[in-house]
C-alpha cells in the first residue's frame, strides 16, 4: 500500500470516527471494549504506524514545504486518541471535534502534496 492510499484510508477513518461518535451519543450506550473497541483500534493502529513510517520517509526524501515531522507525530498521537474516544459518548464534544479536525488538516495537506508531486509511488508498505 502506498502513502497516498493509506492517507486516504485514514481520512475516511477520521470521518467515520465523527459519525461513530455522533451515533454513540444518539444510542446512549457504552460499547463492549473487547468486542467493539479493541479489535477496531488494533486494525487502524497498524495503518497509522505504516502511515507514520512512510510519511517520515517521504518528508526526509522530498522535504515538502507544508508538511513537517512534528505534524506527523502530532497527527499519529491524535488519531490514536480520538479513534478510541469515538466509541464513548462521555468524550468532550468540543475537544473531540478539534482533535479530528486538526488531524484531518494534516492528512489533507499531505494528500494534496502527494497528489501534486506523485513522488510517493516508490514509498510503500507490502
């Protein structure tokens, strides 16, 4: 999987987190951690790790103007937090949305960079 594809998948996941968060508030229920939360987080966690590695390699190799290592690290941490938080209605709504939108900004900035450069074809995880 190449960096552009992983980035697109993480954008989709982030948008799904918003929908999940809103749905959990409507349903007014607590999820089963081992049945719902943990399996989902484990799947996405591997994708996030691959994205981080490829993003850092891309930055090192191509030195993009608008994407930096600190943004990648912050986005990784933010995603790991809000993916779990999206399952819980008790999560602060304002903070949740701010976290998701901050990460989406980084993901979309990287996506735009990758689409305009077409450099990432040689950066992939098998």
